[in-house]
C-alpha cells in the first residue's frame, strides 16, 4: 500500500494570493518509519532536549516568530531548515515521490480551488497506483486543517460516482484520513512540498522547488511529469516543467 500525505499552501479566498496549492509526498507503507525518522533526526539536531516539541511548518519557520524559529535570527538559517526538510527526500528510494497541484484561482472563478486541486491530485494518485499494479492500494492522509468537512463530503462523492472526468478511483481506499500535523512528521514534509510549489508559482521563488523538482512522479520514458500539475487558463503556452512536459 502507498500512503499519500497532503497539505495545503496559500489561501483559497485571499485575493492577494494568485494560487492555492495542495501537495505532498507518496510513501510505500514499508518506508513510512524510515522517512519519518529522517525528519525526526533534523528536529533532534535543532532542539536536542525537546525534539518532539518541534513542528516543521514552512511558513512559520520562514516567519521566525514562534519558538524555536525566533531564536534563529538570520533568515538564511531558517531558509536552510525548510530546505533540509525537503532534502530528506534525496536519500529516499525512487518509489517515494511527490505530488502537487497549483490552482491559478482566477482561471477557475466560481469553483472551489480546494475541490479542483483535490480532484486533480486524487485522480493522478489513482493513475500512479494503477501503474504500480491493479491490486495496489492507496490511502490519502490530510492535515486536519485542510477544509475537513468539504473534503470529506467530496471524497465520499468521488467514491460513489467517480470524479467529473468519469474515472473511478478504484485503487484509493475509503475516504481520506485526517490527522493532526503535530503528530505526523510526514504531514510536516507534505506542508513543505506544498509550500515549495506555492512559492514557485505564486512568487517565482525557485529556492525550495529546486530541492524537489526531480521527485515528482514522472514517466522516465516520455519525461511526462504526472506528479505536478499547473491548472491555469494559459497552461497551453506556459513554460513551467509541468505544462512543458505534457506538451512534448
Ligand atoms: Zn505551467
């Protein structure tokens, strides 16, 4: 079984932000403990006596207002923490991959960007599972704060009727599981993946995205990046890696 941990970045309604992003990391169940421990080791290095009190949340680390981030006065040190969380993926086996969907909100007026992103990601995750084998199962785990009620209902509807592309998500188990990010290091990693993609599309900041660009689920023969999608009205002329890889 594969578990897809997801978190969001950007607000669905804030008019000062162009994008809403849902993103995260897909991990085979036998690698969950290993990857969690890699992030735990970062926490132990930062706060040796109270690593369990360290929650990695990229926008809070960048902001530097809460403990322990307010003890790191140089912004470069806090940026390095965010990158180090993302770089834990460098030592991972190839079957640990990232997924993200960046929704350009103005291109989807009248639609809920959370629903648009969730539908897109769950269908891509299902295709990943189908490629891994017809009996391969997947479970989606979301941070509790990601619009729980609307996503719960949406997930139940998906199971009953298939998504709006008419495709049944047969390989994905039940409804998504909602967990507290404090208790789950891999939700904290998902938060960083979503943040990296949000910064890339919303601000043109490649600092974090460059740490994970090669980790998105992709087809090695065609080069198509299945794991990353950029939902924008101009995606047919866009030159970002996700849009370019689908045109070539
Ligand atoms: Zn694009």
